[in-house]
């Protein structure tokens, strides 16, 4: 593993986010940096936590559970699951995470609802949208978002918070902004259809397209390489 100067890379990521918010004329506290820690050791996560980072996301369940056990003393750490999830593994997410970003089927949402422990706060849910309509990508198609959202919002022990997407790569800022703008419009539509739900989250933007996402209203930006280096 390449040595990473985490104080410098994390500070640079925070500065990049702040600059993007300034350029978009948005409040500096209107987007949160989500550190994508998949494939990285628990020791690096602990170091990032010591530097003030609290929100971390994982893609691989078994790896994440092992890190959570090792970092159990960090009681204010917030775990997000952003990877694909098989229905036979929903219980571990329901029991050990605060956020689930990649719900695309009502079956998964129902299992998470049934398995979320009563003593925990409701599990925050984002629906993953296949915003670029790529055959190789997970996610619900844009025209199916409202129907899925209605079903998920009605489930107990879950809190539908918003939408997540990983658009196809694009070269220019305007091309990057287009799918994020479409996702933002979908969230606005959901806010009209489901006014009782706390729909305040757009989980979008990564190391290559953070600025475009911020211009279009991202509230959670997922940075891995920019913080922890290449995998």
C-alpha cells in the first residue's frame, strides 16, 4: 500500500469541497464529505477520525463489518453502505449502518425495514438511480423512481432521505452536470409527491466530478481516491 499523507490529503479534500461550494454560491455547511474507505485498513479510518472525519462509506459488507468491530470504540462514527446488497445480507446492514445508499428494489427495502433493530434510529435510505441508463450499472430507472419511493417511504424503521447516482464518466463540466441536474429534478419531484418525507439528500459526486455535483445541489459527496489514494 502506498504511504498516504492523510492530514494533507484530507485537508485538500475539505478545501476542494469548500471551494466548490463557494463557486456554486452555496452555504459552506450544505454538503458533507463522505470518505469512501473501501479496501483501506481500519488504521487509516481511525487516523481520519482523529483528524475530524466522521462519515465513512463501505462497499463490501464483510470487510466493513471487520472494520466496524476493530473501530467499535469510535462511538460517534457514522457508517454508510453504498455497495450492491444481496437480499440474504440485509440484516447485517440493518443492524450496523446508519445509511444505505444503494436501494433499488422494494424487496431489499422491506427486508431492511423488518430487520432494523427497534433500539436504533430509523435507517436512512437513498434510492440508487441509474441516471445514465447504463446496462452495466445498478439502480432504478428514472421513470420508476416515484413508484419505488412511495413504497419505501411507507415502510417502518426506514427514513427515505433522497437519491444516489453514479453517472457515466464525462469530460467537460457541462456534460458532468447534466445527469446530476436530472437527479436533482427527480428529488424535487419526490418532494412534491411525498411532502411528509424528509427528502433532503443528493448523494452524488466523487473524486472526478465533485465540482459538477456541487453545482447541481449534492449534499453528500463520496471521495475515496482523493483522500486515501489509489486502490
